[in-house]
């Protein structure tokens, strides 16, 4: 690609990982067969020259590229960028970190189109205005400024950027899912969620206020999936359900002390087991044979989700916005509001097609 010419790439892998119990983030598993560093390196395969920045205490093989080592202890990412600029073979380097494994080649290519000798740096700004100095382009013209800050022992990148001629690229009017692409995996809990999202079949939560039509929408979507030849499953949680009453014989066994009970019929089965903890993700293994799993509600959990805003019930969003895909609504005001993504609640075909798009089905 033309955008990948006359620019090197740098992966910053020299952090302390204190919030990850000092595990080396570069070597964390992105999926069953790939580490974070391998995943990111694969996304950077269009770059002719790739560098991986590490600190003096690290020692590991890289899948591709050259290793550059910090010369100053505890200076943070500014030292890695500085060493990258000193060692790069081009006028620019594209910089990313090893703890943002969800970046894609398409996203990188989008940024590279803004590379210019008119600027010292090109930095991404998400739809909320937050800047990401560790995902951007740095020109060799920034070297002397960066060196000055390091000599003054001021290692704050934001302070450096305030002295550079920076082009900020906003994602506000793009279709990129910046919450996912720019997500930094900093804790073991975040690693667990990221692993679930990348190693299981797609699943999408349908959220909304009580009586907003969640079940009805799921029923319509299941019909569309069936017509498309895709196998859909559903998961619903209700604290008031008494599953022991589903079958009298099973209930007798449970009352007698059985910790698990299975009842088989010709076409179906019921399996009852004690829920020993609240780890939702253990149940996803039951759905390996399905193409997609639709969750009803789960509005407070960080799952990919669609929220229903119904005029006669509530137009106030109530679900956790983490990984919100879009709203569905029957409100003219919401549907005409260009600042939010929404689809007409009655247009289940468009909702279905958008789910196919975002889940890559």
C-alpha cells in the first residue's frame, strides 16, 4: 500500500505492567495461538521496517523486526519513541503499544493517509475528544524537542505534544469502533474479557427497559438468522426464575441432594447443575455449535450490545455504554439525531444486516 512507504513502525513493549501483576504484556495470549506481540506484528506486515522497543530488563524473541532498547531507566514510552526515531530508516515512525492488540491494518492505513512533513506528529483523537499519543505518527523533526524533554527529566508525552506541531485526527465522524480498537488491556480482568470476545462465537446483548420489546425483537432476529442459514441461540437471565420447577422428576433429585441432573427426551434435554459462582463466561462453551448467541438484557455488563429506546416506555439510555453498537428506536427525534447511531425499531431487516456487519458473519 502507498501509505506504508517511507515510514517505519515501532511497537512499544517496554512497560512495567504493574496493573497486570508485572506480566510481560507483549507475551500475553490474544487468542489460543497468538500473543499480543504476534497479533500486532501481523497487523503491521505492510511496513518494510519494524522495531520493537523494550527496556534493559527484558529479553525475548520478536516475531519480526529489530529490537531497540531504552538507554534510560524508568523514563516511560517517551524514551522508546526517542530510540525509535534515532534508529528508524525513514522520515517517520508509526507508533503503537503492545497492549492495544485490537488495532487493525485498515485502522492503521486510515491514520497513515495523514502523514505529512508539515507536522511533527499525527495523533488520534477518539469520538469523546480523548487523545492517544501512543497511537500515532512521529516525524524526525520532533527528535530535538523530545530529546530536550528527556534531558530535563520531563517524561510526560502530553507536555511534549504541547511543544510540537501536531495534527489531531478525530474519529467522531468515522465508522471505526474506537472503544474497541484503542482499548488498552491493562488488567487481568480486561485480558479475560478481551479473550472472550476474540475466542468465542459472536454474541450480542439486546438491552432495554422493561416491556420495551426485547423478546419480540430477538424473536424477529432469530427468524432472519434462520432464513440466512445461520444457527442462533439465546441466553436470558432472570433472578426470579425457579428452574427446579421445569421438571418434577428433576426437582425430586435436586431436593434429594443431587448436584447435577440431566433429563433427556427424543429431541431435547434439560441439564440442571448448581451454579457455584457467577462466572457467566463458563456458559458460552455450551454454544460452540451456534453461529451467534443473542443475550436478553445483560445491560450492565461490558458485552457488545444494542439498546431499545421505545417512545411509550423510555427514551433514556440505561445500559452500560461499553461496547454499545447502536440504538434501535421508534422515536423520530432519536432516529433523526445524527450524533448517535440508531436504526428504526420496526426495520428488523436493517438491524439484522447491521449485526451481520459488526460480527463479521
